């Protein structure tokens, strides 16, 4: 694996995330909004931020595959091979953004042969830049971070993500109730990327979701791993960025307790 390539990719990703975040801040009060689907929003800020990131990546890595939320096409068939692939969500937490709720982020991940190599998440409102390189640890604003190492669900604050089309009968609702009863506290913050980063730096002890897209979590997964966290699937032990479901926890014992509650 080329160390120089990873170093260059990190440099490009950090700068692109910073530039995209600046655009998100500038457009916060006047971005136009439309629905991609029921309760699934997109703004021209999403598109502007992705254009910045995609332009920077393609200028520096023209041979790499780029999969972005706003130009995704059939991503399920786009990358399962050995090519370098960027997975980008230019605005994770669009509904928060539309309501000017300050919890959204830029997420940029780089994968090779289905192994995450680089993750960058930028919170433009808090001015917090999270970063991880495989084998190199995780940082926030260039300072090392680690998970809380919480072991018990009844001492844990955890977060959840629901899909846009959730109903009263959805299994996600029953899962939420099970965790609500067993945990110290539950939050629904609206950004998968930030939820994962908060697990990585100890603000949250756990996080789970059932129907995520790879660009939502690619960067955050690596940041959690490099911060000492535990990641697993809900229906199976191994977790893949392509699966759409995950448990992220500060420790192995906590992930096991969460798993028991989620298998309802």
C-alpha cells in the first residue's frame, strides 16, 4: 500500500472537507430545498459541497472511482473490486441543515479492496475535523481521541438513526424502545457521520442503525475503529460498509448488550 498516496489523499480530503464546510455555512440561510423522496431532502448546498469535493478528488486522483450521495447512480454495482474508491456525503444531516439545527457534517471516506483506508468528517458549525488513517489512530483537530470504554448499557448514552420511511410498525421503533428501557439515555441526532465521531471521542457510548448508505458511514467507521471502538453487524458478526446496518460501541461488552436488545 502506497504510504505516499494515503498521505496525499489525506491532504486533499482535509482541504476539500474544509472548503465544502465553508460553503455549507455560507449557504445555511438561503439554500433551496427539494424532496428526492418522502422525507428525503436535498438542497443546492449539498450539490455545491459535493462539486467542490469531487473536483478536488478528480483533479488529484483521476483514476479513482468517486461515489457521492448526490451522483450515486447504481452504487451497488459500482465498487466491489480492487479499485480505489471515494465514498462521499457532502452534507450528512440534510434535514438538520434545512431546519438550521447545527448538527451536520461533511463525510469523506477512501476504500481499497473493501478495506477502509482513510476517513475524514468535518463539522463546520463546531469547527471540528475528525480524521483517521488505517493503523494511524484517530484525531479531532489533530489531537488523538479514543472511545469512552463504557462497558454497560445501563451506564451508556447511545444514539440511533431511523430511515425516512419509518412507521409505527417498523422494527426500528421496537428496537428503539428496547434500548430506551435498558440504557441510561438515547439520542437521535440526525447525522450518522457525527454519531460515529461522537462514539470515537467519547461523547456517545454507542450508536446503531439499520438502513444506512455507504457514504453515510465510510469515514466514521474507520474513525471509530482507530479510536478503539467496536463495530459489528446486527444480524451477523462482521460489518461491511456496504451492508447498511451496524452497531458502533465504545467496547466489546457494550456492543454485545446492544446486540441483545436489537435482536427483537
